[in-house]
C-alpha cells in the first residue's frame, strides 16, 4: 500500500494576485526600477528575468549594475 493519505473536501488556496517578485509588468516605456542586491550577486538572475519577461510580452529591457544593485529600464 501507499504511505500517502488521500484527503477529500479540502479547498485549494485562493490564487495569488501575482507571483512575480519584480515590477516589470507595471512599467511603461521609459520607466526604470532599482533592485538592490549584494555586489556581484543576483545580477545575472535579474538580467535573465528582465529578458525573459520582455520576450514574453514583446517588450525590451536593458540593465546596468550600479553601486548596491541593478537598474532596469523598459525601453519599449
């Protein structure tokens, strides 16, 4: 037999408004956002996230590492 117990009648949690940790979807062309990070850490992650989000929406982003974080601009 199985070690798992199947349960019935338990409602699933309500959906979250947004699972995104970033504000890219709220940005308009020309907007920028500063995302604080430790030096050298998470910079590639933020760049990839902006690029992937932009490809899904057909938008363009650019990023620059700055003291204390990364600045992300929405270009179009």
